[in-house]
């Protein structure tokens, strides 16, 4: 099985052509679209969406993630192995949430298309590599091992020395929930207590007991706390967007 995550959208041919390349090399292999609506050039959003998806697929799945504003630059194409899954894409931080066990640089043109463009490595490199992997080609045949993968900065909250934690918004979903990088696992004891986030006191609740028209914080299915409103957009109310900085003060 192969999954695809890109910022290509569906109005153009890009995502469909990648599927065509895969079908030509690995006919019969299932291809699942995770999303092609990652905000354009937003590598962090792509990394987050991938992190929310890949573990729900069977071991052996090849995940292709292409949000690649640095295409044809010095950034490398890479293959990452983690928990029985394979990840293919650019070395630009798209795999920052994947705790890789081994990574390789893609350096064997025999597994690419014969002609590689300067603008569409998703078609010419990443899709064919994924297809060959799905047919049983071993990761070691794709290139040498590397250890210096690029990691996106600022994804992990840190104590800022004032008794608070500094973090950020990772993603805003289509309902307007601002998903923070404060994980429920790291802060499991919030319960129904109030805490300060961005200077405002908010209560940790569920959607069911979040009063209409009020901001609240929900421990979401993402595993992170989400700034939310019942049946309304918290992002519109607050102006929060991906990358917005936040401060968490337990009270």
C-alpha cells in the first residue's frame, strides 16, 4: 500500500500523474490519498497531518509526502524507516514527527523516471521510488544511510524561565480548531482546571460542556490540546494560525 500527502490540490494534474507513475511500476498496489490540500509550501502542516495519519495503516505501507518548496535546491530526497513503515519525500522537515530508525538518501537514478525535471520530483523521483519499494525492492538499494535529517524548529514546547511553557499552533483544522503543540501526554493533569494560554484563562473541557460562544481547550483526538469553540471557529475568534506562538501557565 502507498499513501500520498501533498500540497498539490486536485484542480491540476499533479496528484493524478503521481498515481499514474505508481500504477505503471506497481500495478495493483493500493494507493490512498491522505490529503492533497496541505496549505501551499507549508512543510510544518504537512508534517503534522502525516503524524496524525501513518500509524493507522498496516506495517509495510509506503508513505509519500511532498510539500517541497525547495525542489531542485540542495535539499536531498530521502527514505525513512520507522516501525515497519517507509516514508519517501524531501529532507526539509516533512518527517519531523516520525521517530526514524534509519534514513537513507535517494541516490540511485535506476529507481527514478528516466528524465527528472527541476520542478516535479513528486512525479519523477518520489512516486517511482515508492512504487519500487511497494513491489519489494529493499530500502538499502535506494542509497546510503544518513543521520543528519533536517528537523523543523519550534515543534516542542519549552519552559521559558518565567514559570510558563512556550509553544505554538501546529495546525488549524477545517472547523477552526487551533491545534497546539501542548500534548495531553505531557500535561495529563489539566482536567477541568483553568489555565492561561496566550494571556487568557481557558478551561479544559469537552465539546459537550463547552458553552456556546466561549473559547475552551479540548484534549483532542490529535493527542494535543486544541483551542476550540462549540459550533464555531476558534481561529476566526482569536486570529490564531499555524505558527502562532502561545504561552501556557498552569493556574
